[in-house]
């Protein structure tokens, strides 16, 4: 409970009036003022009703609408609605009169709690206020950039990418998927003969099979020290990697492949075996991961994957100079001897900006020379990975998902899986 600014102003006027009018009149006016404030506070104290709509699933960096509608219980009472600020989630705008319609912009993946809205009720006379806290906290899950991943999956479905990775009917031959029964041909393998159909039709009949087109795709995400480095303000390399992994997982669902995931640092933190329609499971398993400050054990992660069925393994990590990337290069043969491997890494926009801007000072020239050395060291690592049997994909933050999906569909179209 608190007096409103209007009530304080009236009290100030009464204080000045005490200098010019008899004290008894001032006392009577003060009593009347107190009574009106009490009546106003009693009206403001009556509990209003609140209807709150907050989405429980958000995407990092993508605005989502929310609304809070408040209705006063006492006639003439005005309400001011305010949504408390949430750490790592922007609220725009944060307050309004009567009904608040705004946007939530999450800045960090994971689970966050949106506190209940706060209401300030002001009585009909505008003299007394009462603060209310109504509703319940709402837990929201902030995923990677799902809208961008869905746009890529839609582009694949509509055939807007060069290689869609999908065949409505696979190549016919000695595959594993039954297609149809047809008349026997002299070139057919004896294993194709359908003896029951032959007896029923009284002529030789053969089974026709389709080569299996469904493949396993595994997203292996590095959560170690290298992935803590920022790419842009508020965005780490792990954030970009998870955005790209989400795109790969949703596209795998679109083309009918099985998708799984492994997240690791010094240990295996999450593991999800490949499964049909596994995109949602991959997103659920990885969305709340945070990078750690320890070095990653690539050999452990690759051994975890190595014995599985031949798959496309997309390794999301950061490529630096040769000494930092040596564990990755040395462990790569464990993976590449059995699987098709893509190593995906985001490029540094700051380095590109340094090389794309003519130096204006000596410090700019020194910075550009350092950038050239970093990129040359990175190129050496890329060549070593390719020599070890991996395909390397490098792209800026906004394009890594598209680059990974393109590599995935290209490898699938070339039947390298």
C-alpha cells in the first residue's frame, strides 16, 4: 500500500494551507483527506483478475509474443501492468496500462523462469495504490534457432536446394526393402524366387527389392574449451554449432533418415542413438548444453561412435592452429575408417573484417598480419583433416547450418553412406 503522487500533492497543499487558515479547518481537511485515501486504498486492494499468455517454447534470438490482460474488481480502479525482467531474456515493452502486449527475446539457450506479472492498482480517486503479484511463474525452454532450421527443411521438401537427398523410389536390385512381386527373369538371383507366389501363379515369380535409402546421421557436438569463444556479442561457437546441428537433424527427418547425437567434452555428456524422426529428440537432448572450460577428448567421443553402423558423422568443433587441433587430427582415423565424416566449424567474422578493411594505422596492419597467420594455421589443420579422410565445412555464423545441410545432401546423393 502507498499513497499516490496525487495524494502527496494534496497533502502538500494542506500543509501550505495551515499557514493561512485556522488549525481546526486544517484538521478537518486532513481527516477528510485521510478518509478518502483509506477508501481509495480499500478499492485498490480488491484483487484484480489476470489472464496471462506466455509461450513455453522459444528460440534463441527470435522474438515471441506474450500478453498480460488485467481486469479491476472495483469500478473506476486503474491498473498498471509490469512484467519483471528475466535474466537472459529481453522483455519489450516491460509495462503498460491495463493490458500488456509485448515480445520476449531470449538471448541464451536453456530453461528460464518467467516470474508472474506485477500490478499496481490505483483507486477511483487516484489517491491510494496497492501492489499485487498474481499468477504463477512460467518455465520456458529456449531452443536453438528452430525457425531457420525449419526454413531449410522446407526448402529441401520443396526442392529448392540443388541436391534434395530424397528419392521417391530407390534403385531396384538386391536391396533390403521389399518392393513388389514380378515374373521371373533368367538373370534373377535364385534368392529372389518367391516359391509361394510361384506355386499359386503356376509360373516362376520373383521378389523385387529396393535398395535401402534410409541412412544414419550422427551430430557429434564438441562442448569443450574451444567452443566457449564468442563469435558475436552474446553468441558462442557452441550456440552456432547447435543451430547448425538442429538444421541437420530436421532435414534428416525431412529426407527420411535416422538421426542421433553425441555431445562431449572430457566425457560423453549426452548420447542419443539414431532413430527415425529423431530431429525432435536431438533438439531436446542438446538445447540446454553449455560449454565447459576443459579440453575435449576427441578419441573418447569417436570411439563411442566408431563401432556403430556406417553413418554420416557431422563433428561440430572449432579449428585453430595445429597444436590445438592435434588431438582432433590424431583421433580422426578412428572415425573416418568406418564412417563418412564432415567436420563443421564457424569462421571468425572479426578475422574476415580485418582482412577486408585496408589498414589505417600501424596497429591495423599488425592486426591484419596476425589474422593472416591465424588463417594460414587454420588452413594447415583443414588439409590435415582432409588427408585423414574427413570433409571440412567452414562458414560464417549465419551460413553454417546451410553449409552443413548442403554437404549432407551431397554426400547422400553420391551414395557415400
